[in-house]
C-alpha cells in the first residue's frame, strides 16, 4: 500500500503502517479518553483517562495485527506468498502475491481471521474475571479489548466482500458454481449493499443522535466497503480476461538498451522522442543495471540534461522483474503492487523484453473487443475493465 512505513518483519512478512493509521490511532485514543472511559470510571484522574485511551488504542492495533497474521500464516501454509501486512485507518490488509486457487483454501484463510478475534475476545474476557479491582486501570483495558475484539469478529463476518465473511460467501458460491468470477460478482454485490447500508445508517445516526463524529465514521466505513467491493469485482474481471495469457504474449520485444553514461538529453532525443518509447533498460557489460523512464527524466531540470548521465536518474537494482513464461495476471500484480509502469522480462537469465502497463491495457482492450464480438453485445459481459495507463 502506497504511503506506508515498514516497522517490523515477522515470519518473513513485512509489517507496515499507513499514514492514515496515525490519524486513526489519535482519534481512537482521544475518543476513549474523552468519552468511553470517563462514562464508566468517573473516579479516575485525567491522566489515567488519557493513558488508558492510548494504551487501549495500541493494544487494539496489535489485535488487528494478530488477526491479519492469522490470515497470512494460513496463506503461507497453503503455498500463497504474503509480501506484507499494512495497518491503516480501517484496520489491516494482508498483501498476497496471488489469489487462492481453490475455494477451500479461501474459506480457511478467510474464517481464521474472525476466529482469531473471537479467541482474543475470549482471552481478554477471562482476564476481566480476575480480581483486578472493579475500577482498576487493568480491568478497564481488558474489558474494552474483550468488547472490541468481539465487535471486530462480528463485523468481519458480515457476508459482504471483501470482508472476511464476504470471502467465506465467495468461497461457498465458488465451490457450488465452479465459477470464481460469478462468485466474486455476487459477493461484491452483497458487499456494495452492506456498504451503502452503512452510509444510510450513518445519515440516520446523525439526525437521530446528533453525533456528527460517529455518523461520519459509520458513513466512511460504508463508503470504503462499497468501493472496495467494486474494485474487487473489477480485479476479478481483469483476471478473467488475462486467464491463460503469458507475459511473452504481451511484452515489448523490440527494445534497445541504453548505456548508464549516456546523457539524459541524448536519451530523450534518440529514445523517447525518436522511437516513442516511454522507458528503456540500462545495460552495462551485458548486465541490466537499471531502468529509466520519462517519469525519471521529469525529476531533472531541462537545463542540465546535456551534462547529466542516465545513471544519475535511473531506477537502480534491485529491480522488480518477471519471466517470459509467467502468467500475465501475476505479472500485472507486480506492476500494481509496486506502483510500476514497466518491468524487465527475462528468459533463462537473459533480458528479452519489457512489460508495460500500456501493453497490458492494449491487450485487455483487445480481449474485451473480441469478447464483445463473440457475444454480439456492445457492453462487456462482466463490467468495465480499469487499469491505470502510464
């Protein structure tokens, strides 16, 4: 996820926090210190309220992290690489390199998250039974964590994609119909219904209780859920169009490498303008040492192009790359995950081409036109395809 900062690495998985997590941390800590704890524990000092609020916020996000770790560890056990986990304003997300290939795998991966939250709720509830004192600091925190983890489990079990419950629903429909795209369409529709339902509840909550902050929070959650469900549906449609295609079918092979000591001005004249390329591999001694693109050139003032070598602005190793025989859908995920416009393509250790977002976009457009002609319908059968062109 863009805008994230890596803070740890656990079981080979990078743990990061998105900048929106900081906002959520302070909002939750503030709301607990100013509203939740003062209503329940009126004898505390102001310092105790604030301390309990932010300690609880930290432990809440640790609970979310454990929820996501459960998803990720189960995915790894089933051969699905997990590159990272990112905590953000609405919780957390595990970034898988590819989707589950069997409905049973998705079911187990999805259900283990809410089960982890339920287990945490049970642990904190048992801790709340210890003789800690009715108004004690510890009792207040474990009581809140028991409640919030139970709430997380229940919320995530709602059958709206991409919530865990929606993934469970998709796995069941997938198993029943044998059609992943159809299952995603149905589960995403349910997700959008829940999303717009949350927005409606938020509006009602504002007019009923005049709780502006609570109403906005509920509505934002609904908006996020509805948009995430639609994005997931479009991603499934794209995967269907790319099914069976290989990188070698789409990559640009008519490439010419450039030297790292070539001037940026010469690169612009002879490569970008003359040959209308948007990027080029940088090679030295028959070894790929970088990639340079129009975006890299834009970072440099034009008056120094003549005196600046390409190696000063190129993206250096380690570079993300794909193989010519890779599935196109997996290669596209590399482009999206790392926010790249192009990646070099190798075959048996040799550079054989470049895969760009533009080439994938052109392939998707061609596939959609062919499907339209085949069905005799002027509209795509599974919704529009969306991918950002460089």
